[in-house]
């Protein structure tokens, strides 16, 4: 693409990544969560692929490493579930409610939102966000590499 | 009748997608039809759980004067819609990859011609 | 033949929409009322949709993550470039 598109894409990329992290981390307070934030982060990488070409992006992030990133997300999900099985009664039990980390129970009704709440939900949001970022970005990267040799 | 317009919109979308899937032979067009049907199903799930004048079931900065169970839309259909959207994206990715490989192998995307095994 | 199937399917959909409850008034919402009323105390999260996705229906999310992983692994395997 033209240098104008490349410059704007490089300039706006960190802001999209930060917005993706915001949506993932506030998934238990505001509309959003792991899936939506992960889709936003994957769209940032897709924007880089469109602007710079798939081969230049592949030098920085191979699809194997993106796939490993995705697998780590899935592993965190299952490990949190198994910890719930061991520490409490059942698989995926919300064992962090009432604990100091992420365990503050918000007051009933309308409240401004406490970031340190939600039990295991923020951890699972991060895990699913990693999964979606890695999965969608790797699929689009592989498809763009299979498409042809332009740029 | 006039209050059920979202349901009839769902029906029209499903019929458009089914038409593309039944009467077209291009694999990419069939994938587009399947995606339209899937969007229609997501819209149907969301409209099933809508309550008259309800707000989203989120307590952060909730406007005052909302009755707690009755003034909010149902959360379970929205959660299942969220699951369905991500599964749809994954299935679309798999379908398009298979279409790319079929085009490379047979040189065509026509489903009638693909059926004939070449080599 | 395909037209017959298409018309029968359309008739089925119209009949189902005619039999549905009116828009905006769900029939039975006891489960959703329980979740809306108790999600803050049981899962300590403000967002009831997220607490349904990750806590009440955690198994569904795990299965969905499995589907995502399988589909993406299949796409990567199918599109893996052959060294020429």
C-alpha cells in the first residue's frame, strides 16, 4: 500500500491494542469481554497485514507463534477450571469470590463498578482473549500467505 | 402482526440464505448463504430474549428507576448468541480454507464439477 | 424438486412465527430472573451476560473454545504451504 496508509496504520496500531486490552479487562463491568476484545485485537493485526503485506508481518509474528499463543489461552482456561475442581466442589467453580484477589462483592443494584471483582471471570476473559487474538490472526495470516505473492 | 416485525425479518433473512445455499452452485456463494442464515439465527436468539423497554443486564452505572428483574432483557440468550458468533467465525474460516484448497486442486469452484473426481 | 423443499420450508417458518409469543414479552423467564437477581452475589460481577458465559454456562464456553481451536487447527493444516 501507499506510504500514507502504512504510516497511519503504524501510528494507530498501539491504540487499537490498548483498546482491546481495555475491553478484555473490563469484561465483567461494561459491555464486552474476551471474545469482543479478542476480535478487536485480531483486527489490529489484520490491519497490519493489509497495510504491509503478509510476508512482512510474518517476519515479526509467525503463525506458529500465534498458534502457540492461542494454545496457552486454552491451557489457562482448563487449568483454572481444574483448580476450581480441586479447591472447591466442581469444575469451573468460582473459587475466588470473597478472596482478596478479584473477590470483592459489589453492592447490589447500580454502582460505579469495582475493577477488583468478578472472581475467576477476569482470568477467563484474559484466557479467551488470548485464544481469539491468536486464532483469528493466525487464520487470516495463513490465508493471506496462501493468496499469492503480491507485495 | 405489526409488533412481530423482527420475527418476519428473521424469516426473510433465513429464506435469502437458504436460496443462496440451495440454488447456487458456487462454493463461495454457498458460504455467504450459510453466513446469512447464521446471522438470522443470532438475530432470532436476541429477539427471543427482548423485553418491552428493557435495558442491558449490566449494573455498572445503571440508570435509576429500573425495576431489577423486570426492567432488564434476558441474559441467557445473549450469552448463547455470543458463543454462536465465535463458532460462526471459526466455521467460516474452515469453509474458506477448504474452498481455497478445492480451487487449487480442481481449478473450479462449481460444486457440480468438483464432484467428478479428476485424478 | 428443490423448489418444493424451499416452499415447504418457508411455510414451516411462517407457521412457526405465527405461533410464537408476541415480540417483547417472553413466555417463561424464571431462570433469567434468578440470574439477574443473584449474579452479583454469586459471581461478584456487574455484567450478568459475562457471568452467564463464564460461570453459569462455563461448560458451553469450554466447548466453544474447543470448537474454535479445532477449526483453526484444521484451517492451518489445510492451508499449510508445501515446500516446492
